[in-house]
C-alpha cells in the first residue's frame, strides 16, 4: 500500500505541476493565507466539498449530485476527536468551493473550539461548483485561471496539515490526503473519513501502509 500511495502521489504531482505564472500566483496567495508560525504538526485540514457534489442541489447547468453531503456538525465532531487525541492542535485550515460553507463552519468552530486559530484561503474565488468549465454560469467577475489558482492554493494549504477531516466520496479531498502523505509538511498523516468510499483510492487516503 505504501508503494502504491507513493506512486499515486507522484502521478498527482506530475499532473498538478503548475506553469511558472500559476506557481507564482499560488505562492503569492499562500503567503497571504499561511502565517509564518504555522506548525503543520498541530494543524487540522478540513477541505469541504459541497455545492454540486451533493444530492438535491439546485445549481443549474451542473450534473446531479453524487453523495449525501455530511452535515457540518460531523466535520466539527471529527475536529473535536482530533483535539482530544492531540491537545496540542492549535490551528484549523478550512476551505471549500461552496461560499456558504466556510462562514457557517467557522462559526461552529468558534462556538465549540474557540481556542483554535482558523485559517482560510484569502481571496478564494469559491466559485460554487467543482467544475471550472461551468464557472461562467455562477460568477461573472472571475475567470477559469482564478478558479484554478484558488483551487490549487487550497490544495497546497492543506499540505500544511497533519490531521484531515474529509469524505473519500470526493476525489478532490481524497487526493489532498494522498498527496499530503508523500509531499506534505507533517511527519505523519491521520484521516477521519466522514463519507467513506470503498475503493483502493479512498483506502490510500485513509491509510498509507
């Protein structure tokens, strides 16, 4: 499993390698979003995939949903579990393509875990869909390049986490965990999967060896 995870992460790295202009943009966004004193060993990553991924969404021009999206309270409970496991956790990275999610989840965090520092992708487009090709249907003030830069910035932000709350029914959040196991900044990765899939790809996200 460890070799398979490493090979998969290498494949992701090859395909996600940005052009120089995009790398410069991602670096600029990361400097705005990640404080210098962030300790990956004490950080939880919460990449929340919602919007058109969920059954019953009303987003026009997008395909039907693929999963029953877990309520935000389940994400919160998972963060609480990690904090009990490691009381030294002091930061949470919260990202989502759904602009309604982050404020709601951050409010839950501040109400239940007020001592945690919450980090977000500063300037995130949050286009309201997982498809950049459908962007024009949702926001008129940004373009596909902005969406790609925002998404990859969120991806790289989560590489600064050790603990992850995600659903492996989302290939996006699954990819983040797999990539972090090989190329992340923390020494070891722990995952709580609140929307389990049952394939080899999801298994690599949950455990690497």
